[in-house]
C-alpha cells in the first residue's frame, strides 16, 4: 500500500532529522532536541523541494519558460510545506475516519465527483479539496486508491472505470466529474476512452503530464515508462483524443512544477487551460488559489 511506503519515508526523514540534530548539538539536551529535530525536518523538506525543482529544470531543457528567482523561491517554500503535509495525509489515510470520503446517496443534488490521485500516492492527498467540495454542497464525492502501486496506467484505469460505473448506477444515471492529480489525469483519460460521455461529464486535471515528464525516466516502472516524453503509449493516447474531446477537459498547471518537466506538458489542445505561478506539484492540491480554480471549473461545468 502507498500508505506503508509514505510511513517509511516519514520515519526515515525523522530518523535523519534526529541524527542531524544530535550532531549539531553535540550532546543530548532535552530542551534543545525537540526544536532542533523540527528544524531539521523543515530543512529536509526544503532540500527535497529544492532538489526536485532543480532536477526538473535541468531535465526539461525548457528555454521558452523563463522563471524568476522570486517565483521559484515561492514555489519551493510552498512545495516543501505542501509535500510534508501530503506525506502525513497519505500515511494516516486509512486511520483518520473523520476525513473519510462521504458516500451519502440521498443528500443534495446529483453532482457526483470522483477523485483520482497520482503516481505512488493514495486518496489522502485530497483532504484539502474534499473539505472544499463538501462545504460547497457536493455530497457525492468518492475517491479511489489505485492499486498496485507498480501497475501500468491501463491496469490502474480498470479500477477507476469500475468505480465510475458503480457511481453512475448508484446516482440514477448521473454523469460523473473526474478531478485528477498528476498521473491520475492520464488514468482518467483512459477511462474516458472506454466509457465516453455517457458516464463521464467533465475531467479536471491538476499537474498532469499530458505530454510526459522527463522526471519519469528516473524510475523505470511500467507507469513511469508510459509517462516518459515521446513514449509510444502517450503518443497513441494523444493521437486519439487531443483536440477531439468527448467531454469538456480542464487542465490546471503551474510553471514551477517540480515533477513535471517541461512545465507546459499539461497544455492540451482543445482543453480549457489555467496556468498558475509560485506553486509546486503538490502545492496545487493545497493552495487556496488552486482550489478556487478547481471550484470555478466545477461550477462552469455544472
């Protein structure tokens, strides 16, 4: 499960932070160790965000997207915070029942929404958006945990298609809006290819590498190979869909994305585009500006 992976990552980060704090202090000091460890955790998150930002820029070879030092700094700081809380949310997702996705079949109008997370994540990343959706009256919000983590995108799409059909039947034939992050947007597009507009109403993607990301070359798993720029899988998907959408498609992305390179990979012909600045890959899931954009897209597609 992705939750186990992220618990291991957090445990490793805390262990490194404790070792760093003890080395910095030179002794075990009860009063100083806690703030030192917290400071080390903050530093680790910043270094992870900065490292991924630098790697993405180096791999992208994107001379057409000039970025200011200020916007990169803002995005790095924002991403370090957003990514840390995303790790916490994904680690605790099975346990925090108070944040469980609502499945009330009788409340409110029929506006079903399915949330689809990205690579190696789980539905915990949607906690911020879930609150916004429920506050706005979206009572029928579902989310999936894509399994197995190492599965290819077509296989992961099977679970999404089953959930979409279940929702379509449960809500008396209402068509479902999909909101997807990162790789989840590609999973949603595979589901659209299979189910069409009879089941799917609107697809909203956040930071989805619709034309691939160079970062994917770092890890040679089935899904990451599919997400490499120029892959035959991506070429086939775009050849059959781009500019010929069967439902409205909205792509929200940030020019400072630290995991999608080049940054304009999410730009899709025929889709409604929303370009943001000063946010990273996970920052789009937590930023008020980005969530406002998602809510506007939902209302426009109502």
